[in-house]
C-alpha cells in the first residue's frame, strides 16, 4: 500500500503538491472536457496498485494504455443474485415473483437449472391463474438472459497484471456487462490484494430506482475491500440516478467541469462537508480541463491534475496560471493496449510487437461468438413458434362430430344424402397428421386463441379485485368518459365515501386498478375507462377488427362485472 499518498497534482495558484491517500473515490465531470480518464490513469500508475477498468461503450477511447484481459464470469444461482439480474433486465422491481423465485433457486447450481425447473412446472399443465402467470414471466426473463452468457467467450480464471488491465465489454448487452462487473468485483474481494476496480457510468451499474447485480456487490466491496487494500473508483459524468448507499461510504471526491447547473448542485449536495467548505456552483461550471476540486478527509482544494506523461515543472506552471492548458498537447499514444508485453527472444535481440495481431484475434473471436449467439436465438425462436403452432392443432373426434350433425338433421326427409353430408363435414375438419388439405384456416384459429388468451388474462386481473373495485370498474365503464375520483366514489358508495379514511382507502384501490391497466388516470387525476383500449392494444396486431374487440369486451362485462 502507498502509505505516503498518491500524487494527484498541484494546488491552483499556489503550486504546492497535492496527494490523496488510497481509498474509495469518485471522479466526476463531462467526458472529453474535464479530464476524468487522465486523472484516473495518473492516479493508478502512481499508486503502484493493479487496476481493472471496463470499456462498456462501442468506440470508447478511454484507457488505451494497458493489458487487455479476457472477460471473466462465474455463474451463480442464489436468490439475491438472480433477483437483481431479473430486475436489471426488467428495469423494475419484482414483487409477485419473489416467493416462487426463492423456491426455484433452492438447490439450483446455475441459471440454466432454474430455467429447466420453470419449464417443467409449465409443462405439467397443473399451474393456474396467478401462479401460471408468474412462471410465464420468469420463463420469459430467463429465456432472454441465459443466451447472453451461455455463448460468450468467458474466462473462468481472473488473471490480473501489474498496472492497468482493460476488460473490453463493448459487444455485450447491458445485463451481461453487469454480470461480468459483479463477478470481477466478487473475485477481487475474495482472492486479491492491492487492486482497484474502476466502475464506469455509475448511473447504469449503480442505479437508484431499480436493482442491478453490481449494486449489492459494490456495497460489500466498499465496506470490506479496504482491509486488503482493494478499492472501488467510480467514473461518472454526474450523480443523477446513482444509488446513494455506496456514495455515503466514499470519502474522496474529485469534481471536474460540469455544464448543467442543477446537476452541479446535486453533485455538491453529496459531499459530506459543511456548506462553507464546499465549492460553489459557478466555480465548478468554470473549471478548465484538468482542473478539479478535491474534497477528502484531509482537505478541500482546487487542484490541477498532473497527467502521467507531463513533467513536474510544466504542471506547476499550469497550476500557477503561468501557462495555458490549451497550449499543451498530449502525446498521441505512449505504449498502447497489449495482451502481453513485447516478447523477447532468448537468443536474439529482435523484438516483435504482436499486440495488434492479438487484439484483432480477440475481436474476431468476440464477433464469432456473437454471431453464434444470434443464430442460436433465431433457431430457438423458430422452434418455440413451431411448438406453439403444433400444440394448437385441435384433436377432433370425427365420430362425435358426425353423430352431432346427424342429431341436428330433420327426420322424415328422404331426399337427404347422409353420406354426402358426412363427407362434406369431414373434408372441413383439420387433421393432426397426414396429407389432408385443411379448409379451416389455421390463422383464424390462432387469432381466436389470442382473443381467448386476452380475455382470460383480463379476467385473471379483474378476478383479483374486491367487490368495491368491481363496482367502481363497472361504473367507470358504463360512464364512458373521464371522471373525477370524488364523483366515482359518490355514485358508487354515497356521500360518506368522499372524505376521510374511506376516501383514502378507495383512492388506494383506484391506484391498484391503474397499475393493473384496467383504468387510466391522467396527471390531473381524472379517471378514464380503459378496458376496450387495452383489449385493442393486445389483439389489433393479429388483424382483429372492431367486432372482435367488442366480442371480447362484452364477454368480460358479462362474466365479471355483472356478477
């Protein structure tokens, strides 16, 4: 550990050296205009620590000098991990699925095994109602998540070299990137020392409003990592949307140029210092490139961060204002990213730099696995659709239909040819196998199945309502126009329902109905009937006309609301 501190740069106007001690830290500022990457690169190289950085955006130019290492991932199946993974994919917290997911995770060793359990439950055909819907949701989530990690070229061993280690995640989805960063942080925390992990785009991997596999891991890392000199360094343009739990544990803030006033205020509010010691909004909005405000346990000051390639004398002149930063040009590339250092032959002085060749091999390999993943996804989708269509082919008892037709025929009419009628009926019955030509259109059957599925899903949602909610839903539908909540409560339950605790409880029930998409509520809190619009949005893509929509709507009204 660097006990003497890590050189950051020089105080503005004074020219005295500024150091920071190894700790968890944050560097903020607008990309390309503040100098965040230069700051992190300088701190890493002067610290003597190993560091792992992640490239998450295609075409990202930061951190070009370092060792390229293979993405690392270790599969997990514990409840907290799977829950956070699904929430990261769905961009919302799950509630109804919690209990079912806990049961599925018990005794499972991988995501694939959990998916297999879900498939088997649905294949049994014993699930009904809400339980079936929950399993269908989980199946959908896992079907989209598993291919992202199943066909990627992951390493099962995390190898970290001295200096900067670059893990290129550009070609992975956001969910897969989260899995990799979480796995790397977990492995470093458990098995390594003197290692820094740089978390990019904190708003994406440490979001405030929903879960992410990285969040819980980063919190544990911040609380425990310093014991072995392992630290989290966060690289973020701003703090909007970033979870505040890990931020509260970070003592070193390096604040660079930002242009949006409200975001500057928001960032300053996160600093654990008295108001008088914090920089002003205007000071941050007028920072030059490479100039930062340092807020740490030891001091608060304005500093020019010395790039790793710059001499001390030149850095001091810039800090004192004797030299303009805009006149300084950084070297294009000092070393460049390599997979391993230059190979030296034992019996020869010839050096061969194979870094570009290896970089191209890595990129070709990633492209290959991405193409395989796309192909596999397309094949799985095709087989799923064929399986559904096959399952929809009705099993028909020909004898039963002939019997029913004969029962409907008028008696005593000797002019009827029964054999011709039977042949005509059989010709129109679809067969489960063979070469019979279907006269009943399969697409019409599929359309009717979607009508039935839409009706059943809505009946499931409405079936969970209590009597008060059903009464309000019925009144809203027959009213056929937007209404204030007070008017609904008055017409359904009388004047006593327009105030007090009764009004509050009914308001909560209205909100539940809105969340189930049974009604629509606008920003002025006006309530609109929504059943028919919901039906239309679900089935119009199947060439269903107004008559089909009205048929489903009438069925729902008759079966539920009139009870």
